[in-house]
C-alpha cells in the first residue's frame, strides 16, 4: 500500500485566537494530501478522467481525532494512504505527527468513485473502482 508524506509548517493564517490550528485547516490538508496521493500513483484528476472517465471523488464521510494541539511554528508530517477499498468507495487515512514524534491527529475521508450521469439530478453516478486503478497503489 503506497503512502504519501507531506511536511507542513503551521503558519499564522492557520491559527485561531488561542494560537492553535483552526480545525478546518486539517480538512483542507486532508483534501490536498488525497489529491497528491492519487497524483503520485498516476491518478491525477486529468489521468482519472482520461483513463477511467471519472469526474471526481466526492466525500461521503470524514472525521478526525485530535491528540496534541498544533500551534504556530510547529512542523508536522502527514502520512496518507488508502486504508480501505470498497466496491464504489474508498477510505483515505491521514496521520499527522509533530516533529518530536508526538501524534497530532488521525483523520479519514470516505470517498466515492463517480462518472458523469447527465440523466441524474446531480449529474454523477457512483461506479465500481476499477482494479487497474487500485493496482496503482500496490508496490
């Protein structure tokens, strides 16, 4: 299972009045890491559309468990990987750690693989994740 790692330095704009990361930033970082994870495995949005006709990976569920506060100037490492493949869905897990090794938080995003469906109100429909796409995550 391939993993994507990214380094984050907590900046002033990430913090609330108490000087800790305002929680929506973690969800922004999750989304960015998911896109980078898929791109690193030859599944950028343009590659997914070209190779599989995919129009996106909408969120179905997301969550986080906070362990140790992240503050201005903290250096964090985020490790992200697909932790579960379902038929039409998949879960990306994210773990952030402080530079000293303390866990910051664990989070997840459950997403669905969709293609265009002009006959539906939302214009998309869930379809099974192709084995060829899943195989791109295997070493």
